[in-house]
C-alpha cells in the first residue's frame, strides 16, 4: 500500500506543478510523472516469472 501512496503523491504533486503554468514547473511535473511511470514498470517487471537457471 505504501508503494501506491508514493505513486499517488508524486502524481498529485505533478498536477500541482502543472497548475502553476510556468515552464520550469511543467518540466518538474514531467520528471515526477516519468519517475512514477518507471517505478510502476519496474515493479511489474519484478513480478514477472523468470526462466529457470541452468
């Protein structure tokens, strides 16, 4: 549950940064969104089954 609350916090912060309507804040929002996406992809890749080691 803590993992998803971290993602939600980042996305909420990104929304607040976009609302400022300044280029630097929009860039920071993009970084936050990118990071949240990377964390979600990393987590989903870690849950995939792996091939047996030979």
